[in-house]
C-alpha cells in the first residue's frame, strides 16, 4: 500500500504459482488378472504442469467536502492460467518387465498418445464512485468491463453498469425503540 496523498491510496499485487505432476503405472506382461489369466501388460504415463499468475492494481480516493464525501475506486486485474498435460498409454507389451513404450507392440491402437493444453485469460477493469451527501443521501455508480477467453468468441468483452441511490430516513425521523 502506497499513500502518495492524504486522500489517495494505491495498492498492487503480483502472484505466481506453478505445480507439476508426473504419474506412471506399469503392469508387466504375464501378470495374472482377477480371473487368473495372464495379461498382455500395460503402461500409462502422464506429465502435467499447471501455472497461474495474476496482477492487480487499485487506486482509491476519499475526498471530504463541507456537505458531502466522495469515494472513488479504480481497479485493474489480469489473470493468466494454463494447464499442459501429455500422456501416453500402451497395451500388449512385447517384452516382459520392461516399463518402456518401445516394449509395446506397434500394431495400430496399441500405443495411444494424448495431449491437452488449456489457457484461460481474464482482464477486468472497473470504476466505482459513491457520494454521501449530508449523511442522508447516497448516490453510487459503477462501470465494469470484463474480458475473458472463457466467453464466447463473439463476446470476449462485456461492459456492465450500475447506478443506485438511497435515502437514510433515520437521519430525518426519530424512530422509537
């Protein structure tokens, strides 16, 4: 948090996370299955890397005047996530006790490679302002723009607005109890 002026505050954050996972399972050729029959062997191996990062910044201004207070906030958030997975499976291993894909028979469909990459990016910007007039009336407005790779290709970006007003009756009327 940084306060360049008595009425202005700036905040920011940066985050990054990454995780990886490797998995391998091997059933040797000739291993007896639950019915007592010898199997042809199997091998599965996968590698996954998840990564996520985000960046955010917020400016908040609170100004007090003789008969009203204004609070205004501007914010920006960027998020970037990705998932990368590579896997392969093999059946009917040609060489016993060798947990390698080269030990699988090369008939069509015996070795099956797979991969998946997923990227998600979000960008959000908003401005909100509130006027508190004589502790009785409140006027509030918001404009927000969200952009996301998860939205449909025709609507990657959307803008939202909001306006509201309130009157504090309790400031003008005395309520019993």
